[in-house]
C-alpha cells in the first residue's frame, strides 16, 4: 500500500461519502468501517513517521556525543 496520511484521509472521506449514499444498511456499515480503517491507518503512519524522526534525531545526537568524546581523548 503506497501513499501517505493525506492520501489515506482522502480514502476515508470517500468511503464516508459512499456510506451516506449507500442504499442498504449493510453497505453503509461496510463503508463506515472502511472509512474508520483508512483514518486509523493515517494516524498510525503519522505516528510511525514521528517515531522514525525521533529515532533519527536521537541517533544523530548520540553520534555527535561519540565524536566529541573522541576529540577529547585525542587531546
């Protein structure tokens, strides 16, 4: 599955629109469930991106500290 949170939210909106237009309660329930799932996926992907960014930031801080330690030992 490709795309990002913005695209997933577009899918969620489209499914919600289809739910409104649905002719049967079963279709309505199905499209509402799909809409909620797309929204949940968007949130999960945003969380994953945030965790990745945080991890990369922490990694660069650790590397900077290691480099500073090496410089101090070389003096």
